[in-house]
């Protein structure tokens, strides 16, 4: 079954990575009033502005493309907040040039992998001590993409990290299935965020994406197919070649 145990997101301690813009910001806006929200994002003006807008949240500045920052960051969070109910791994970057484009930069490969995937693996482990419990229901939610199911021509690193996230999430879910922690995924279509500026049409709004993500957590959906990803799943089941060709050109 896709649905696990349900959880009302009220009076919870929720960690969100990448909460200063797009979907992350919309989730902060939705959850901050009734929960204790902790936001991890790059240090700078946007994080400072977020803290001023939502005075009751706690922010931590960190560059998640740098693994050397993970342990100190997690140690800070666990010491300050000994209980975490939900971890939302949302932060990501998508570099669009192909390997044979003149503007492709070799130096972007490793940081993109670290931000999109290594950080997900690391934080899921490092924050685990604050989540394991005999009483509370907790969740790790990994924000995924329809590109994990069928990649496009561009953004090979992004597609690869999202495919890896899918396999990682399912395997981690097996490891934790006898605990109080559920591992969930939200598979998104193209969403109107700063990351997708100037690309594609018919985008889902960041606000609607955040609403569907939060509802999926509350319903305990292990696999939350959002928007056009529902259609993609059907096409992959019925006509996989057509579905992959459509996604290839997206």
C-alpha cells in the first residue's frame, strides 16, 4: 500500500532544506504558524530576510554542496532541538547545459551531486538520533522529480541524482520500516520556481506544489505523485517508449 501512518502537522519540529525560495519558501509559509520550523539554506541576505519575515522559525546557514559542513551543522541542530519530527530534503540545483555544450562547466558536476544527493543521504543519517523514538511518528520526505522516472536530454547530473534519490529512499525505507520513521517521496512535475525560470510552460505553481507535498506528509504517502507525474506514471506503464521520448524532449 502507498499510504502509511497519518500525521497531523501541528506542533511538530520540521527541518526544511532550501527554504528561502520556491517550494521550500511556500512550505515554510504554510507550516511556520503551527509548527517549530528549522530552515537550512545558504547563508546570506535571503536567509536573513526569511528570518525577519517569520520570527518564530530557526535558521541555519550552510552550503549543502560542501560535505565538510554537514557534521557540524547536524550537531548544532541536534543539540539545540533534541527532537525532530519531520526532515524535508528539498534543496536542489539543476544545471541545464549538456556535456557537449560550450557553456558546460566541469566544476559544476561535484557540487550538484553533493547538494542534490549527498546532502540527502548525510542529513538523513546525521539527524536520525533526534527522530528515532518509541512514541512519536516521524518522517523523512525527499523531494523528487518526474525526471527520476524518465530523464530528459539536458540536466544529466540532475536526472541522475533524482534517480539515485528514488533508489536511496526506497532502500532507506526498508531499513527503517520497523522503526517510528517513514521515508516518503514527493515526485514533482515542472514547477514555477527560480530554478526553472525561462524553461517550459504549463508549470505547477510553487504554492500548489507545497500544498500537495504537505498533504502527502499528513496522509503518510510513501509515493506522492503530484500534478502531471500521475499521467507520466500511467504512460510509463502503458507506453513506456512514448513516455520516455516525451520526457527526453522536455
